[in-house]
């Protein structure tokens, strides 16, 4: 993912909260909110609370901020309180509550134009999550009002405005499902160095396998040929879409799609030119994105049993609390490595889990000691590339108290002149799902809960 949102460090510097709080530092254990009372006890000063929140925001640790916030809220200055709530609700997939906090922010004198633009961008994603495309288009309009005429990103925002305006004339995506638990078949297909998770989708009287992809946000992906076969109506073209690179695509809609007895009404699609889809590994031409999964609330993937379950009753939040966050239309997990929580992109469209150059930068000695130098062909929308990597024979993580091992994991090495991949330390793909008998994904309570019937598996 290429993030549009500027770093939170920029937001906080603009607000004046980081000048004396150690900007850029990741909070140590001593700074964590466990040392603060959750209720009662002595209140923190405004400066102490602001410094704590600023460090967590700069570190992007919304999970910890969400946990700490009840103990800090009453000590925070009003502007930082509303900024925190806008970002916590956004990261916790509560778009309506996030938008309410963003609207309050605009009334604060500390909210300079840079902060306002960034909040409009978050609000755009909130409206998209709500399937309120008219609201999303209005937010893009506000961004364009604030941007200078010579700003290079104007053309991207103008294209996004056309995209949202096209969808706004179409009914919002909704889900119709039986009142009982639904179980549908799933298949695993070997592709290159890894595997794809597939589920059958029926549209326009045709049934075909779609990749089940938590890393595909906002819309579903299909090739032009598949779009014609499945009856997708094209609403706009020349929309920039980012994958391995940024390329123009079309956007469209359909009357419905079916996953077993579940009907998704008015689904939206990004339609990719056939020549670009042909260049991708594994015959990728149809992807079921996270929008429908988010609407369903909870999904239980039993990859080895060839089954995906959509329950009626939601699983209670685990004792450790939420371990998934949302940013830029993508979902992220916080597994532990050596006892430390690390940020990972949760991407079931990734055929095999990978580690980024950010992990390499932080754990260089371990990678060099345990890994072996190699090269890897990595692909997605926009093509493939050959990158230099280390390969770790085994990589161990723990999520929600469940330890697991990934085999032959590639670690990307940033080459001279190439941009960093992002703040995340890696991507958890299909091999993560295969490490367990069942993986529960709850998009409402924002957690992923892995489970093995045999604890010694």
C-alpha cells in the first residue's frame, strides 16, 4: 500500500505538541499507560497527558492509545482530545464516530490548514467505509479547496472525486444473508512460492473463483474480460490505482454477487486492463475485497478444511483486547516478535508472508545471522519485480497468545535509491492462515483470533 495520509508526526508538529516530547521516539515500556490509573487516582497534568499521547500518535500505536485513552482523556487539552478520538475511532473501524470527532476539530484555533487537509483525507476513508460515496466526494472537494493550484497531487484527488461521484449515483452496497450460520467451500491453489485462498462467487448466472483478499480495500478487482462476463457496468475510467505501481483503471458496479446463500447487493469493482492482469502471477483476474467481509462483521477461515464460515453470533473480544487496526483502507495486525508488538499488514491475497525492509533495518543482525541471501520475484497489480532478499528458514510470531511459525520467509532489503516500503514490518498472507485450524476475523471488534484443535500442532 502507498499511503496517502501524511505522517502523524506532521499533524502533531502542526498542532505544537511535539516540541518537547521527544518526537520520533517509540514509547518505551515505561511510557505505556499501565503506569497510569484506568479510573480514579491522581490526574495527569495537561502537559504529561499530551506528551504521552503525542508519543503514541507519532509511533502509530493506535492499539495502545485506545487502551490508554480512558485514563488520559480528562487531562488532555480539547484539541488533542478530539484529534485522539478522530484517530482512535478511525483506526478501530468506527467511521461515523471518527467523522464526528473530525468535525469538532475544525472549530479549534489550533487546527491549521495542514491538519485540516489530513483530517479530510481520514474522513474520506471513513465515508468510503460507510458506503457514503456522496460524503466521500464532498470531502475530496474540501481537500481540493485547500490545496494550492500547483500541488502535484491535485490530479489524483480530482480523479478520486470522479470515482466517488460516479459511485454516489448507485445504491450503497448492502448484504443480505440467512439468519443462521453459513459455511461455504474454499480452495487452496498453489501459485509460485505460495498459495491463494479461493472462494466461488456467482454473478450474472456465472460462477467463478475469486481470491479471498483482506488486502484489497474498498472495491473488488476484476479484469476487463471478467467484468464483461459478469455484467459489471463501467461508470468511470482513468482512475489511478496503486499496486506495484500506479496505473489507470476503470470503476464499475453490478446488481449483485453471491457467496453461497449470501447476497451482496450493488457491489463495486475496480476493472483492470487485461494486459496488466495477464502480467500478474497465478492467473489473477478476480478478487473479492474486504468490503463485503467488513459488512458481514465476522469471518472464520478454516483453510486446511476447505471452508469459510460466516457466523450469526459474534465471537467475544479476546482477553488481550483488539489486535487489529485500520489505516488507508487496509487492515493491520499486531503480532508479537520476541515479546514486542510489531505492525503487520493483514493481506490474505498475499500468497506468502513477507518481511519488509523496515524489519530488516530494525533486526539486521538477526536477519544476517539466520538468513541466506537470495532474490525473489514479487508481483501484484501493475506487474512483477525482482528484489534482493534474505530468506529466513523459520520465523516465529505470537498473536492473541497463539504462537506460530512461518517457513522460508523473505526479508526485503532496501536497495540504494529505492523508497522505503512503509512503517509495517511485514505482511501476513495465506501461510499464516494455514498455520491454524481456524482463524477468526472480526471486523467490528477489530481482532483476529487464531485457533488450533491440537495445541501441539
